C-alpha cells in the first residue's frame, strides 16, 4: 500500500545561481535550441569541467514493490528520472520507462491484481498537465488512461484487487479537481465526485465499495469524507473545532476504522502539530497514536497483511521512522537509521519488509529495506556521486537567530541550517549565500544538494538556509505568521538574518548573496527591494514579481488555492497590500545585480512574472541576466538544462559575490 502523505505540499528543490556584467542599452536575446538568454556570458570550459562531477551525482527513491519481491525505483541515468526495477540488494537497476520527460506518481499494482504493472504520470515540457499511463509488466507496453487533453491528472489510488482505480482530474472544466473512477478491466472512466474545489481520492475500503476523499482548501484547512463508489453519495466527516489540517486517510485492515493525520483539537485543547490518529466509531473517541512526539507526522503506510503500520515524523527538520504492530498499536523496535530525511515508505507484499528512501546532507537519496523480524537495515541502491569523496562533503549545523518580534517576552528565533566550509584559515571572512525555500509553506531541510556542496567545498562560500515564519514543520501558529497582510514579516526575518551575519566574526557582511525559487524567488526580490544596500546580488528562479499579475495569470485550477494563502486580489484592501509589497511596483528600489531564470511552460508562476521584473530592474541601470527554457516549467527537471543553469549560477556568483576570484 502506498504512503499516505500529508496533502499537497509544494516544494521545490533548487541549485544556486546568479548573473553579472555591465548592461548595455540594447538587450540582445539569444535563442539556442530550447534555451533563451539575455546578457548571460559564455560559460568558461574550465568551469564546466570543474562542475562536472558535482553535476553527475544522482539519487534513487522507492516507488513500490512488485509481486516477485523486486522494488520499483525512480532514478536518472540520462536526461530525466525514469522507473527502474531492482531485484536484490545492490542489484542491477533495470530501466523500464524511456521518455524524454520525467516520470512520476508511480503506483504499483496490488498483489491480487489480474495483471502486474504500475500506473505513472507524465507531463510535457514541465507544463504539469500530467496524464496517467499504465505500464504492463508482461508486454512492457504503456497505455494512456486519462483524457490526453489539457487536463491535470494524479492522486492515483487502486483498490485491493486492482479492479478499480480512482484519480483526481481537472478534465471536466479545467478548474475543479474532480474524483474519477476507472474500471480497469473495461477501461471505462466515470465521474464519481463533482462537488467543486480541489478533491483527492485517498483509499478504497477493503471491499472496494467506499472511497475516502479529501477536499483541500489550504495547508491549514481540509475536509475529509467518504463516497459510495456505486452511487457517488458523499458523506462528510465531522471536524473537531470546525476547521483543521488533515493529511493521509486510510481504512483499517478490517474496514471498521480509519487511520489519519490531523491537527484537530485534543480534549478541547488546540493542537500545534499534525498527529497520527485512529478512529473506530465503535470504540468512542479517536486515539492519538503519536501523542508522545511534539512534531508533525508527515505520512504513514499500512502493510497489506494488516499487521503493521509505519509512520514518518519531521522532528526539527530530521526525518524519523516509527512502526506499530496492529491492531494493538505497540511500537516495534527498529534498527538505527542514518540522520537525514525519510520518505517512500512501502511494505513488501508479504508485510515482512519496509522499503524506505533515505537522504542525508552528505549523501543523495538511496533505497534501504528494513527486515522487521530481524530488525536489520539493508541498502538496495548506491547512487553515484560523480567519483567525489563524500567524506569531504559538509553537513550543516542548526542555528537559531533572533528576529524583530517577541514570544512570551523573549525574542522570537528563526531556525536556519548553516553550511560552513572546512579548514577555514584563521581571520578569513567567508562570503555568504542565503538560500530561501518556496511554498511559502515549504520547509528547508538538511538534504543532499550537489550545488551547495560545490559552493561550500570549491568556492569557500558559507550557505545559510533559513526557515522564516510561514514555514511548515514548526506548528500551525508559526505557519500562519506570514499570511495575507503579514506577508512582509517573513522578509523582515531575512533582515534579521543580515543583522545576525554581521555579528559573526567568520562571515563577511559585505559579501552576501540571496537565492530562491518560486515563493523563494519573491523573497529574493523583496529582500533586494528592502536591503539592496546590504546584499551584493540575487538569483530569482521561477519567482513571483507581482502578486496581482501572478494571481490573475496563474492556472485557474490553483488560483483559489493561492488566494487562501496570499490573500484575494479582488478585495480592495488586500489589493492595496499587494500594490505596496510587490517587487515589480517597487523595482526602482532594487539596486543590486540580478539573475532571473524561468521555465516557459510554468503553470504556477507564469514566465511573464520573470520578463516584467527583468525589464523593470534594467531601468535602474543594474546588470540583469535572464534565462528561460522552452521545455521546462516550475523548475528545471532535465539534466542538460539544470547543468547549464548551475554553471551560469556559479559564474554569476564568481563575478558579483566573489569579486571575480575563485
């Protein structure tokens, strides 16, 4: 059974980059293949060679088990991430899909299915209008399952024998995410739920007659329910407190109760964090299974034999795994795991093994398997790190710095991961790059990033990765501190970080750069808007430059979701706030070199957000580099494109942060 994760999380993994050089009055645009550039210099061959090993690292992640005990694994051996099969620890990775576009959303067929294979999702050029396909393990052929049009499809769930498939789709009107059901034998798709809004299927009941569903409004507001598969009748579940965040929902093995993740009040008291809960209506009130852990539960998965449940927690940015025996919910002792991030939990068909994806700050993602009876951990993949010595990679330390406001009479502190180069000579001050996550409800965590390792190890740059207010993982009060008219309070947290850097003897407050993607791109622009006198340069990747134009032009299926977080631009008072804080309307205050990169097919933040801020900042006489890929969307997923962006970024830092030196 697949991992039931907390619903939708928007997260974007980025490498660092930035622009340079004096600007001429004439803007020369170069269009080479799928790449569009303005004022981006030629990348020196020696820089490309120096970056090569760092850019040839790769990771592997669990996608599910097959009936014969093999693992489906997602990894990249050419341009894009594809599905592979591994049948023994450290065994050969046999590639199964071969597409120029990345493959994602893999759901393996259950043990009782008539045919073995898996469902997967694939879009075109990063446009996120993903279509669903079935890969047949016997014929090695793929079949289109969704409409093949300009619709977004995903959230695949299969019932216990694989005869029914539920998924969400915008096919009906391009805006609402409806729930559809497919009869896998006949190939017939039918609309099951058309309530309006963003709905996702979560789990079929053991007999396949019911389907758990969820309506997502925002990261702090979701509504769970149950649909009769035959009639489409929807029954919503009551919510303690009226409004709450919910994550995964799954039926208990006997079908008489449900496991779920929620931050509903407990005994009338508010809950700061998402906890794992079990509710069997025959036994009274819900049972809080993770009450002893004061952190968020990120997801859970149930063994197909009904004997175990595994859940994952996010404890101050570190991933932890917990296993409970069922139905008594007693903890199961596990082997020690590496300190890092955990994902991809899936039990083998016989329920005896648990496959995980493990990632640390100094090693890319790889697949490990826990033998529950033997309490042992075995590595199944060893991903390449370009021949580099991982002993030289730098792990971050967690620091906290004071910001402008107070909590209970003391200064509020902001967590940040600090990557410090090794063997720094005494008295030497380090240039600093501040890397800001997107979301805005995402969370920066100490995961492996080859670009960060290059900057730290090869260029001697200190990296600070803050989780400013509004980040997830620190409770719902912290999560709401930047909502709507409080938006710029998160920018003030960057100002406080600049103050903290100035107090650190080893950090050079005269050489600070800032980089971020998506909402993090807005944070870059806003930081430059307020602190250009303290920041040398910035890189904005697929970032928002004006909230009004962003909300007007983003794809219709996600407009209301973003209004729930940022505010509604149709409200005159909120519109005044947007006009005051949007970088485009304050571009005259950005007086530092800027590098703007975007994907032409981005459905979330349209590429016009990039083009308009480039034009506006150039009017200040500032050097502005511009990069756009015609075959990318919200981020760069193809290796050639990612490599070029990474190299251009390093060149930008060398020229504008490191004073032209290496």
